[in-house]
């Protein structure tokens, strides 16, 4: 499923609502409606990470991290 920036905004709003104390939030993405509770907050945050990565890649703003090799003695 191709996610959009609107989906990301909806996820962010749902996370904020759960943190603020709302017992249940409903999200509609495409033709699916999913209900989340505070117990499923980690699952919702993982979905947010997935959507943010996909939206960032589509926008060309996502860059995977690269690390320089650590040099040591004699290298």
C-alpha cells in the first residue's frame, strides 16, 4: 500500500490522542479502518515509522545512515 503524507498526519494525530488519554482511536487508510487503544501504542508507533520512511523515500528526503569506518592503530 502506498502511504501518503495525509496518512502520516493521521497517525501522528492518533498517537497524540492516545497519549492525551483517549481510550480508543480509529484510523482509516484507504479502504481499511483500524481501531487502536493505549495497549497497542507500540504497534501504532511502528506503523508510523514505516509510513514516515515510505513517505520520506517518495519525497526524496530519506537518506539511510552511513557510518565511517573506525580506524585504529596501523590502519
